[in-house]
C-alpha cells in the first residue's frame, strides 16, 4: 500500500461522474451513437486504469484503442457503407431529407411589398410599403449585421399610416445590398397574420411551402396535389407513377453494390480491366525491382570489386528521397514537350513519346518510376540475406569450377528465396494499393472513353475507388465502399499467407 | 576468401564498374536534374544538366524572400513553402513522439506479460494495418467531422486532429520494438523487481534505457512515415496555410 491509494477511489468516482456528464451532453445533443462510443471507450479506459487485475492492459490500451478507433472502426464503417446507397444524391437520412423538402418554398409575386431601410442610430428600421402606397408596416430598430444573421429571427411588424413614416432618408441600394445576408434570414410577421421573407433586392413577399407533410410520412406537392411516399427500397420519395424527387435518402440496399460490380456491364467492363492492370502492375513492379535489386546486391557483394560502399550509398539514394517529391520530379521529367527525358530521346533517336496521353506508354512510365522507387529496398534486404550465406558454400563451388551464374542460380537464389518470399508478398500488397504513385503521377489518366463512371487506363483498384468516391462525376460512396471491402479481403488473404510463410520459416530455422 | 581467379577476372571487373556507373547515372539523373532546374533562371526545364548561368531566384521564392526580376518588377513568393515545411515537421515530430510512447508500452506488454489472446491480438493488429487507408477516407472524414463538432480543436483542418489520426498506425512499430525487447534478458528486470522496483519502475529505469537505440529507429521510421503521408493529410487539411509539405507541393503547377 503506498500513500496515494487512499486518494484513488474518490478520483475514480470524480472521473466516472465527469464521463457520465460528458456522455449525457452528447446524448442530449441528439447523437446516441457517439454517446455510446464515448461511454464504451471512457468506461474501458477507467476500468483498465483503476482495476488491479488489468496490469497488462494498462500498457496495451492506448495502442489498441488507437487501432480500434482509427483503423478498425473506419474499416467496419466502410463495410457498412458498402451495403447502402450512400452517394451525392442520397446523402441524408430520411428525416433530414424530408425536412429539407419541407423547407423548400416559393415566393408569391403578387403579394410582395417593397421595403426600405432607414438608419436610426446604429440600428436600422425596416419599412414595408404596399404597391398602392397605402398604410405600411414598420419594424422595431434592428441591429442588422453578421450577428443577427446567425439566429434567424422573427420580427413583429407594426402597422403605420402612410404619413407617419420615419424621418431618415432610405438607404441606397448599394447599402441595402451590404445587409443582404442578414435580410435573407429575417421572417416578418404582419399584424394580419401574414408572414413575409426576403424576395428580392427591393421586396419582401409571402412564401408558400412547396410540400405539405402528411401524418403517414408522405409528402404532398402543393402545385400538383400528387403524393410522394418514401420508398425504403430505392431511397427516394416516389409518387404512384414512380416519379422520384431529389434529394433521395440513405437506405440499405443489401448486396446491390456487389452485384453491380459483378453483373452490371457498365461497371464490370472497366472494373475487370482495372483489376487485371492492378495485379499486373503490382506483379511486374515486384518482379523488376527484385531482379534489379537482387542483381545489384550480388554484384556489390563481390569482394574483388572496389568502391562497393560508395556504389551502395549512391544506389540507395532513391529510397532516401520522399516519394511525393521524386514522383513530382518524374512528372516533370516525363513531360512530352518540356521534359528532360524527351529532350534526350529527341536528341538521340528523334522521337518524342507522349508519356501521359498514350495508355501503353503511361503504364510503362509507371513501371519505370516504380522500379526506380522500389529497387533500393530489395537491394538492402538481399544484401543482408546474402551476408548470412556461409562462405564455404562458394569455396566449394569454386573448387568444383563453377561460374558466377551457376553460383547465383544454384546457391544464392535458393538460399535467399525462402526468407525473401514474405517480404516480396508484402511488397506486392503495398503496390497493390500504391495510391500515392498513381494519383500523383498520372491520376489514372488517360481515361477510358466509353464508360459511365469515370475510369482510367492506368487506374489501380484503390485509385479507381477514390475516384468513384470523391470526384464530382461519381461521388458514389456506396459502390466505392463495396470495392474497398473487396480490396481489404484480398489484402487480408495475402497478409495471412504471409504470416503463415513467416511462421514456417521460423520453424525451419529453429 | 582466397580463391584462384581466372584471366577473365580483370575484364569482368571493368565491365561491372562500367555497368554500375551507368546505373548510378540513371539513378541519380532525376535528382541532379531537380537541383539543376532549381538553379536555372526562368521557368525552362530543358537545357544542359550543368546550368550555364546560376540564379538563386527559385530558391529565394521557396525560402519566402521576394526578388526583383530582370525587368525591375518585384516577384513575391506565391506559396508559403516554409510554413508548409514547418507544419510537416511539427506534425511529424509530435506524432512520432506519441507513436513511440504508445508502441513502446504496448510492445512491453506483448514481450513481457501474459494475458489472454496475446497472439490473436498481435496478429489481428498486423492484419488490420494492411487495410489501405486511401479507401477508408470517407469514414475517416466522417469521424473527424463528428469529432470536430464536439471538440473543435480535434476536427477537420486542425493539426491536432491529423496527429490523432496518425496514432492508429502503430502495429508495425509494436512488432519491431517487441522483437528488440525479446533480445534483452528478462533476468535484469527481475533483479530490479527483487530489489523492490514496481512493474512500471522496472520498465522505466531498467528496460527503457537499454532500448534507446530501437526507440530512435522507431522514432525516425515514424517521423518519415508521417512526413511523406499524403492521402489522409489531403482529406483532413485543405486550407493553404494549414497544409503539410506533401499536400502543398501537389498544389504547385508542374
């Protein structure tokens, strides 16, 4: 028992109260999900640090909590979005979509009253005049400015005879325009029960809502009288003829996004070719960087060669430069008209290839750049692995009169292949999702010309997903999330194979 | 290794040197080209690799100074590059420190303590880390928008929010530190405990000072990892004065 233990329980009790107060505040603000999440995490944290039985978890909690909140939760949330029609046209919940529609209104031109603003000290008085010039209405002094624009205010107007107007001259149109934002928030209640809002730079008018709410949750269009019911299948308000109104709302659509990916010809066409290119891109990148990196590692391990450390340092440099910088540099170097690479090609061969406009050349460029970025890593890995090979094997092969190529294929490769495989699989998984390279170098372009959703010939799955989710032509979060889920399962499979291989290696060594 | 070498050895060495020199030239060409272009006057990327005329005008703009052009007009820096660099360094240092703190304690638990499902938790953390962050951007954006409505200094457009977002990526670092801890004999800490040290004291005064090298390595890895991170930063930061260098540089016209 140390001296602080007497203070422990009061402090815990105080923290529990503080947590409950916070959670209740969030719940009262109408966010039950956030409240539950806060309660779970706060409660767990308190339990872990207050209980005597959770010693190990005191060390683990921050790391595990970080993973859960910023890796696992986004993952689950993404999976859940994959089963909905969440997109730019179906952004809101059904309640908020209904509220949005009920807010829509149209101004009635015939009932408009012209208004003028008159300064009275720091405040302004608003005066309404009917078209016939008869008795008007006047507001109390208003502190019009950015402050009043926040709390949209109901203003009670008083009737005032035509001859008893305010003394000050009306503000000029330009000054009125300065107050436009504040004026747009005002709602004026006239003594006869009419309610007016801003209807133009000179007028306030009555406004008619476009929609009427019915008790069963449907909406009636005022102009036509037809009734639109919320359709929980499609996520839109629909009338009996099946006409939809925008905006729709977010509903669960089951496996629709996945079946679209596999069976809808518009989506499947680019999806299949992008998938193939993703695998080809990741596979060839790993193949090229391994071939180059391994060769270099072997050559730089040759004792007869001088300046090996210098070569190794210089060849390692691409790895030391941040990717976002070197990719930008390559973007400049490959430029068709001003790039250094085309300048050299033009001088030597007299050609100027269009690296960014031709799909095949763009793919070649991506592979060149990615090999440049990737081989130092493999080189360093292989150098370490080759150092571990016993030298007597090479002595024996020298006695047998073997040539360097025989040494490489019969001794070096078989001995480093096994420990290298898990690392190559993770390199494959990394390049499978190499979003930064694609989005910074080509951004997926050149695009396919005949697709509904934007899709590029150099897009890999991740950048394609990003496009579907975030570019203006698509913003289909649901479909993007479904593809993301698919990517996750592929990557998870690769990683599990990886862990298995690593385990087999360890057992072999033991 | 003393091995009798054949006559062809010398030619092979010369050929290898030639090949390596060519490769080094190809590797370094893009890097040298950048330096060369940055020193050339005007906005021309073509020209000889060694500039005939050296001008520091681009460097002045990048470092936030104005310079007067040949025709007498004053050119002011178009982008706050130094501010972006400072943002990047600030965010990367703070998050790397926090990542080291979090992953060291977690690695200690994984390396030294016994608790249920230890391997399952570690393996699932490694698997989760494989999930590409670029595809979870919608969810991450939604989380920080929600968070920001209650705690404004953790929301979108805040550096604190971005730092918090980076704290999820600790699995690989935990794995690295755990491997190092396992090479240190447990007996040393047990001695400390026999002498009356608590769990935390054995960790703080015995194990930590012995693992400074790996903590430095993890700090550097985490620092580099955050300073070059692009997708999350590009979604959470959008205002020009807030950007990190990785996001800001992509705004520059190339």
